[in-house]
């Protein structure tokens, strides 16, 4: 059996990131509870994983890195979301940046001044500032 570390890179907290402890200002330090975000799964199917399947997948990917979290910790909650990405082209996946067309929008969140900036994928840390500048210029001058 190959280990998690041999098969997968842990980059930018992809699978394991500490969070600030939940404390009140007057709590003594001994009562602080360290919390972690573990995730994410990447499903490419129409039916999402069940809570049990999510726990099993994340445990298989992170157990060797932090066994104490799985042996001694508890899962507080499982959240989910949708990862937006464009189709892969000759230059890879391109981000999705532009003004939403409110004429065809069905959501109450859409309006004539709504812009979308998403789909950076793993290149977000590298290109966010460049694309952010392009978006700001488009909003100001369009």
C-alpha cells in the first residue's frame, strides 16, 4: 500500500489547513479547541458523495499526515459547493470573467451590474492579480 505522501502533493493547504481556535476573550488558553479544515474532494459525477463517503475519502488522503485528527477528533460539519471551470482548450482551462446578462438571468442575485470572476482553478494564486486588474478596468470602463 502506497502512502498519501508518496502519491499526492499537499500544496497550499489542499487537504489540511488549521483554523483559528474558537474561544471567548475570557477563556483560559487550556480550553481552546484547535480546528482544521480537511478537504476537498473533487467529484466529477452527477450524484454527490454521501457524508460517509466524504469522510472515507478524506481520511484515506490525510490519515498518514495527521492520524491524531482522525483518531481523537470529531467531524464538526461537512460543507459542499460547486467548482466552476471552463472547458479545456489549447491553452488549458481559462478563467470565466465577464458581465452577467440580466435579461436571461433567473436568479434574484443577478442584476444589470453583476460581474462574474471565477474558474481560476489552481492558477488562482498566480494570476488573480492580473485578472483582477482586467476585471476592475472592465467594470470601470465598460
